[in-house]
């Protein structure tokens, strides 16, 4: 597989993107190694390698007994992509904001693999086009109107289930805006093809011989969750399989682990396949199954969605659905810049990024003698 990155490179890219975007300013201390390792679900050695790369880039310095301090921001050239990139950083044409809804558990949602990768590619594409890009969370109770009055945004990227009122405010201020990973009929919206991806994933499991499923869903108010449910439902109906039991959690591995463990302990009959609605959820499912003595995939198959970097290194490696986050970011920036450059054009369109099935080690044909129960 091309363009595969190691875990420490992903951590490095995420921290670098936040420094370049102004999320960490000159003089700020980065989170501790322990906090970074917990945010990214990696060990301390991985974090230290990432921090070493930032030191080598002259972006941060290590202060014994104090921590890691940011010493340079976007004014410092940190890549080898040429002087054009450096000039774009120093003299941006404008500013693009990248607004995330707050995490259920964390104040810094950019630590989630999907969002950190999305922002990394968005910021990179914006910078290549000469625009500075930074991110912030946007809570339901934030005074967004005052923010729009105080700061000048040439364009806004809203992400996931942002409140409708914020989109309306941006339009009232005549700020070009787009929506990614969600749909709004009044602005450009960009999503991966959730329905097709989940339908293909479930049919792959059905072709392997599975008939007993369980669904571990994300937050049900998210359109991505709803569309993935549609894909599952279509695949099961097409193959005359009754709707399987489902459990809802958020998108995090820790809550998925708890929800999955409770479900498996209470189930009268165990499924032979579990479908996590994203890779984070599937990773939580893997841990729950392992703690209950279930072998994956010999006793139970577990699959995910998104093809985040961690899915390649889980044990076993996850079978999942790949939707190019890089292409999602590129399309989003292209749509936003079109509106910035054509201010009189009102564009409303829902664009889907194609997906593909990634077959790894966590799915196999069901066992000849399925495990009946994990109850004591």
C-alpha cells in the first residue's frame, strides 16, 4: 500500500498542523508526553520520536523539567516542498477557519484520528493555495456572532454535526462556507460514500458465510451513522437476513469497549460478526472480545470503517472501508475556494467521495461451531 505512514509520523503531522495553524503559539507548552500518548493511543516512545522530528524542524525545544515549548510557527519553513510554500505561509491570501463540534469526552477533538488527518490534509491543501488555515471547536453555546464580528474569515469549513444556526450566521455575514462529513441543503457538502461502503462491507461478511451479526453504532444523530445504518439494512434485506441487534455509543474506543463488553455478556446467542461504525469503535470491540476470551477472527469477525492509520496496526489488523480523507480535504478546499473567488455564485451540492473495501485479518468465515455464550 502506498503512502503508508508510521504512528510517530501521524503524531508528528498532527502536532505540526496545530502549530502551523496557530493552535499552539510561540511560547506555548505542548501537552505532556503522557497526554499526547493517551490522545493518540500510542506509547511514549512513539511520542518521543514525533517530538524529536519537531525539534529537528526547529518548531519546538525541549526544556528539562518544564516540557516542550513551541519556538516557531507558520513563519518557519518546515518542509522541503520549496520556496513557494514558505511564501504562502508568510504572506497568505486570506484565512480559512476549520470548525469542529466539541468531543463528547475531550475538549480537543483534533486528537481523534479521522479529524486530525482531515485537518492535516485540509491545512496542507489550503497552504498550497496560499491560504492560512486554523481549527477550533465550536460549541452550541459559543458566541459565534461576536467571533465573526471580531475576526475576518475569508472562508469557513464546518465539520460534522455543527449547529444549523452557525451556518446561517456565516451566510448572513456573506462568508463562503462548506460542510464536510455532514450534509446541509443550503451549502456545499462533502462526505464519503457511507451507504455504498457499509453495504459492500456487510455483503463481504455475508459472502464469507456470516448470518448472525451485531452492529456497534456511533452517535445516531450524525448523518454518517444514519447512512451507514442504511447500508447495513440494505445488505441484510437483500440477503434475507433479519435486522441484527445493535448497540449505540459514541465514536470513541473506550465507550465502544464498554458497550461491546456489556452486549456480549448479556447476549443469549453470540454473533459471528460485529460491525463497528468506525475504526475507533472496532478497536474497542477488539479489546472487549479479547478480554472475554473470544479469538478474532476464529470465533468472531470484527470490522470497522474509515481506514484510519491505527487500523493497520491493531491486532489483528482491521478489515475496514477506505474513503480517501485526503481527497475529501482536497475537494472541500476546491469547493470553498471556488466560492471565495466567485462571490456572487450560490452553490448547493452534495458530493460523495468514492470508497473501497480494505480486506485485512480481522474477518474470516464463521466458525463451524459458533461460541454460544461468554457468560460465566
